[in-house]
């Protein structure tokens, strides 16, 4: 199972929590990189791509969510 499938199997709340965790991790990695403590700089790209995956899935779910059909315009047909 690849990362995209793993993220697709998560709930929206789990994805939001994962997004927050990844953002914090990216901040810490950038800090380590700036101070010269980060040995493997490829981790930065991996975390950025994971953030993009999570945001993509969240956006897909947002656009595919059922529209609120209870709200209808008032005023009837236009003449």
C-alpha cells in the first residue's frame, strides 16, 4: 500500500491531524537545516510531498461533498 492509498483510507479528521503534524515536522526540519543539524535533506522534500498529498485528498473530499440541497432561491421563475 503506497502513501496515497494510506491517506485515502483515513478519515477527514485524521487527515487534518496528519496535516498539522506534518506542518510541525516541516517547521522543525527547516530549523534543523538552518542550524546545520539536518543530515539528510531529502526528508524536507518527502514531508513537503506528504503535505501536498494530504491537502489534495482534503480538497477532493471538499469538492466531492454533497451540496446542501435544502437551500433554494426564493422568488420563483424569472420573466
